């Protein structure tokens, strides 16, 4: 059986794991109609538009 001959040091182990496990931040795009940031290639959650067309009718929020 293949068994490690020596213990892997913490520094060597951490160098190997340093950048592999990090996730990239999702790409955020600004809505051309309302200017709110949302995920790219998705319908805007604020105004309900995608590529300049209204896809989802959004109810107006009450301002107190």
C-alpha cells in the first residue's frame, strides 16, 4: 500500500490549500432602468425588467 513516508508540514499543507478552496464573487451588473445591482443575466428584482423589456410586474413598495 502507498503510505506517506514523512508527515506533511503545516506550511506545505497550507500552501497547497491556499487558493483552491476560495470561491469567486458572483458577477453583479447594474440595471439600466433603475440602476440597482443584481446578478448578471437575470431579471431585475427591483423593477422586473430584462434587456429593456418588462418581464415581471412588480408591486410598488409603500413609503411611510
